[in-house]
C-alpha cells in the first residue's frame, strides 16, 4: 500500500482527498491544511473544507501557520510518506519536506501548465476570457509550479461559468486524472515532460484593489471579472462611499455614445451602464452593503426609481 501525505485547503481539494482515502491502494497518513480563519460579518472562526472532510474521514490534521520552521514540519517529515500530494494547499513547501517523499511530491494544478503558474489560475483564466482550461499533474519543486509535467486534461469554460463552476469541474477532472496517473508514477513507467519556459504565464493571487470594477473596461471585460471573482472575493462598484457587490452581469447587445459610468437604460427589470469602448454593461445580480444578494429586478423596484438614462452614477 502506498502511503500519502495530503495537503490542500479549499473545496477543490476535497473530492481528491476523498478519492485517495477511499482507494484501497493508498493510505492517507495525515492531512495538512491552512489554519481556521474568521469568515463573514461576525468573523466566525471557520475550518477549511479540507479540514472538515479530513475530520469526517477520521484522518490526523495539521494546520501550521507557516510550514517553514514550524514544529509541525519535523513531524510531517518523520511520517516519511511514499507520496506527497498537494491540491490548492496555499503555501510553499520547504525543500526538506519535498525531499521527505520517498517516491515523489505531486501537485494537482488547476491550469494547463506552463500557462497560469501561481495561486489564482482559474480566476485569471476566466478574467482573461479563456474558453478552455484544465488540470496538470506535475512534480513539485521548490520553484512555484515549475516542475515537470506527468499528465494533463482539458476542461471547457462555458460563457456564464463562474470561478465556483470551474473549480467544481476541475476538481473532478483533477481527481480522475490523479487516480489515472499515480500508478504510473509509482511504477516509474511515466515519462515526465519539462515545461517550455517561453510559454510560462503567471497567475498571481487577486489583490484587494483588483476587486473594484472600473467602468473604463469593456462590458465583456467587466462581465468576465465578475465571473472570475464569484463567489470570492466578489467584485464591487464604488458609488460614493458605498460598495455594491456585483454577483452576475452580462454584455448588452448594443453600443452607446455615452461616457463610461452613465446610465444607458433603467427600468423595473434592467440597469444598463455605459462601459469602455462604447460597450454597454448590464447588471443581473447585486448586493448592497449589509443586505442580501438580490436580482436587478428587486433592486430596481426598491432603489432604482431615481435612476434615468443619461445620468452619471459612477466616476470612471
């Protein structure tokens, strides 16, 4: 039986963990995930999806704030697993831990490497309007997402897919690809493929300032950004000192001569705003500060009576 140290944090990693734990060929020795974090307006301390799954599976859980120089590091190295498997863990692994894997440290990465190395490959792919992404099973090395590749699978991105939708698709695709690839890694029969350094692109984590929507972007770019940041951290419009979260939107099928930030259409069911390059951006779902998410229909019935075509509502 091949022993595994599993490392992951979000929901993306949960089906992968469950598949490994439920496979008689593998023994998950322990699970490493990020520390519990405060969530929501009440800042309730919340465990990661991987921790909750590990507890349900009765697996030992480690939650180091930072692996390097942590007391947990020595304990993890002492486990001497055959494989280390990571899936969206969220921290760099020290060389000493990578070296502790008797066979290989393996990563399930949510992109078609060498494209989108980094912490937000799925969000960046959607933000850039890509129609396809995928999963890469790769060897972990000390440089971020730079290891040789074992296998890949492509996954389509539908026009209305959010990050949550694509995460779910890639999670299952990654689970299946990993289970298909691991026996070949263990037997040594697989051929590793180096990444082409000339094709490398980087997908850094989403910075707080990127969450704000700029109406100088085109309607398509705005729509893609809203999709990319749904469900977390959620894109927002700044109107005065108020933040309005935008959960869903689309590009309207017309153009306008109005400057970005002006109302193009406002009625009981629609709020269309002028965006960059003469495009028109339609808001579908939003959330006012301190309120629940609502449809544009509900918003306009309760808050949109003063909005009229031609009015400037947002500085762009």
